[in-house]
C-alpha cells in the first residue's frame, strides 16, 4: 500500500510534529515498506514476528494509513456484522467471544448490531449491510433482513455472505450453524421418563420461535415413545427469561396436582421456577424435579445445581465465524453444521417419590 | 452524496439487473436525492420519517453507496471501538447494551475489541485506532494502549478521543466514567457493621486492579470508622470469578473460627462462596452473612437472594457513549462522571446470632 496522505503532504499532527510516513514505520520495524503494506492489507501473508514489529512501530510512530484510500483499492472492509436480538442477554457473551476470536485470527473485526426489537434499527443495519459497509454478517436473530420470522416479506437485497447461527432461518439459502434442538429436548425428556416421571410439565419459549418449535417437538417425541399421554395443561408459556420462570412457578403452585418434573427450555426460566417453588416450600428435587436448557454460567452455581442441556456456545461462535471466512475466501464451506449437546446431570433432578 | 459507483457505470448486480442508483432510492422514498445523501451521511439532519423511508427504499432496491468514496470526503468512519478485557464475562452485557443504543441513536456503529489477555491483539487494536479506522474508543480495560496497568510505558500515539469506563485509568488525560468504588464498598461494610458484625472477611479482586484498590480502601475506611481491628487473615484473595468464590469458601470452612460476615467484591464470587458454605452445612445468612458487589442478573435469583451493591450498568454504558459523542462534536463534556450505586438488601445478610 502506498500512502496517499503522506504523498499529498497532509503532514502535521496535533502536536505540530511531522506526521509519520510509511517509511518511518518500515525503518523502525526493520522491514521494507512493502511489508508494512502487506501487514495491514493482507496480514496472513506476513510472518507473525514481522507483523508484530510493524504493529508496534505503527503504535509508536502514530502512523495513519488512509483507510478510505485503502478500502477503495481493496473493496474490502475487513469487518463482519453480528446481528443480535438482544445484546443485554448474557446467553450471547460466550458466543460473541467465540466469534470475535475466530474473526480476529483471520484479520476481521466485529461490528455489533443489537436489534432490540426496533424496526428502525433493523432497517438501518439492513441498509448498512446492503451498502457494503461490512464484508459479511452472522445472524443470530432468526430471520433475514426485511423478512418476518415466518419468512414473510421480501428479503433485503444483500450481496455479501450471510450465516445463520443458533436460531435457524427456515427457507433461507445460507449456511446454518446450531444444535439439534429437537434431539436435545427429546434427550432431556427421555432422561426424566427414565427416572420414573410420568407427569412432566414443559415451560416453553416464545411461540413464534424456531428453537421453541423444535424443542417442543422433542418433548412430544419422548412422551410418545414412552406411551405417556400429552396433557395440554402441562404446557406453560414462557419466553426464556427469569421472569417467565417465576410466573410459571406461581402458576404451578396454584394447582391442586403438581407434576413430578418440569422441563424448562432455558436455564433462566429453570432458575426462576426453582426459586419460586423453594420460597413456597416445595422442595426441588425431592418433590418436583426441574431441568433446564443451555448450561449458562450460573447453572452450576444454582441451588440446587441445575441439570441441563449443555450448548457449546464458544464453539458455536467459532464455527459460524469459520464458515463465513470460508465463504469470503471462496473456499468450500458447510451448508449446515449441528454441534453436539450434552446432558449435564447435577442436583435439580431426582426420581419421583 | 453523489453516487460514484453509478456514475462510473459499475452497474450490474449478481442477478444481472441494473444496479440501483441514488435516483431510484429517492423516487421510491419520495424524497430528493440530497435527502437520501443526508440520511446516510448526517442522519441527525433528516426527520425520522424521511430517514425510515430512505432506509426502507435502500433495502428494497439494494442500492450500494460507495462507502470508501464517502469516507474519503468526510474523513469520518462513524465507528467507535469498545475495548473489553474479556468479552465472555457476562458483567459487560448490559454495559455494551447501553453503549450500543446511545451510539446508534447518534449515528455511530460499535466495533468490539476483546483483548483476552493477548498482547498481539492489543497491538493490533492500538494500530487500528491510531490508523483512524474508528472515530473514537471507549476503554473498559483499565489502561491506555501501549501502557501497563500501573501507567508504565509510552502510550500509543492515538489522536482520536478516548473515554475510560468502569475501570479508571489513573493519570490518563481522558474523561473517566464509573462509580465511586471506595464509597460503595464502605457503604456495604458499614451496613454489615450496623447489624452487629465485628469479624467481617473481605474477598478481594485481582491485586493490580484499580477497582480492587478502591474497594479495599472503602472496606478499611468502614472498619476504622467503627473502631474495629483490621485482621489481615480475614482478607482472602480472589479475581471476581465464581471459581475464586468457591476457593474462598473452602478456605473459610477449613478454619476453626468462621467470621460472621463475608463481603465479596463481586456477585460471582459471592454466589460461589454461598454455594460452597451451603454444601458444607453452613447456613447463609444464619451462621454467616454474605454480601456481593455489582447486582448482576442472577443476584436476585440466587438462593438466598443476594444482598449487594447495584451498579447501573446500562446507564454507565450510555454515559460513556454520550461523553464520547460530545467530544466528537466539539461540545463541552464532563471530565469525570460518577454514577450513583445503591445498597440492595435481600436475604443473604442478617444480624449475627
């Protein structure tokens, strides 16, 4: 890369010193100017040692390459957009960690878009992506830009590669990375059945959610396989938050006939439910077993420690980033990746009395 | 903004249709082309309604403005870097939410840099920032690029505005936003003293951490004010994680003489400690009171619910973003903002027996 700013003589920084040139960086790093350019534009083509020296020299000298000029030449932004439904939800922390570390290792930065239920934000980020401000996007929000969750509406005209993570986007012709939610929910329900439970309540996610539909199918699969009747009044609506777990607990306590086990389709709901039952004097797991889903940080520290489905969140983030990088480099990439879940047995589930 | 790409006739998209021009967007949105330009370059100068129509029309037509050409003219990236020590830590979720929503409302996007203890990542993002790839940065990592935590080393030559959030950076000439950690720790210790506790253990953060130093001062202030002796062996080292809370619990149980109260300087440590005591048959709060710090999501759902210091995390993120935006617009801005904390009394603290 040559240095438009320096050639034009735009050459004083705030302190009045001469602005650093690419030559200054090269001299300090003891490499050629071509190596400095490559370290910035195509870091994978430079040795780690040389790159570290160049970056240190840039930081020391305050050298400012002209990113716009560089971008005009390369047509690349080296930025990836990550679209979240709700950044405040701690479930995403480890997923973002996995995405970021993988993108960084490949020379990409991560821009966060938190939709937060705002159509205006969604329209903005759709336009932002369509405008080529990023090289690709990872969607954790369960739908394409411009479409509703059920696939209605015309998708925005996006030409950069997209990948769906965690929440599958049915019908979208993009790679999808996640877990087998149906199989995981079936596995947990079968475990409860194997302990002798016959009346197993189910606390659901939001009705329109793809994850919810799959998990509910898995719950019913297991009941059917065990010849247990499906009872509609054992299905309690939730939305994955702590608050709806508390509400589900209150609803259960008000009933004459408690189920012996409750399968909550998120750990947050399970923790809220357990706390509500405990405060009402119902012992978990002696009187009611409670299972969760996700294996968030606090599942192991909950009281009692939560029996749940472990989702490999960091690995999910890494896998999605890797598929996107493959697409960007024209390498063959998987259309669909399902990572393994594990049933983690802790203390919140026991055989019925 | 005019449309370099369209004027040059770079004009077929993948489907072979003519690429959309700014005129197509203007026609569909029923605004002038100048309004389309403004909606992208200076959104604050366009009404919300017009902007929404323009964004919708851009998404519909697939219009691609040339961001590099635009950036060359404006010298702005409209991007802010947020530097985190550890993205996997759920403490940051709500802070990031507050930052993102405030930046978005002002027309800025958020790029995440997760340092993750890697000097190579730090050098990269220092160079990235020095190179003007972002318009400013919010530092949550407790030190300037190029310096150690204790202020040693020459800071990188960064000319864009910086703001420090949560972890103050002593000696750095940049605005600092956070809470009064010393006063908050004193408040909690005084509360424990007021209930009659005389032997109050303290589970610390990492020794080099600015937050830790302040909180430890607050703990000692309260002991001194109450004429209680400071006992070095009641200080148990931790690093804010659940695991060190568990380790602190084990250390306490092994002692002949339990303190009647333990002040943990993070909720994660408090939750790990409570679980360890409970499993060992020590009742919280009857035998030992345990207090936390932060008021994370699970503090209220812990068993027993955690008495802690509430940090207004979303508001902290909003405040830091606002100060940075003020700096970017040449408006007067605060040098130092301390947001109020609150002592939240729940069930993990009681008077000693």
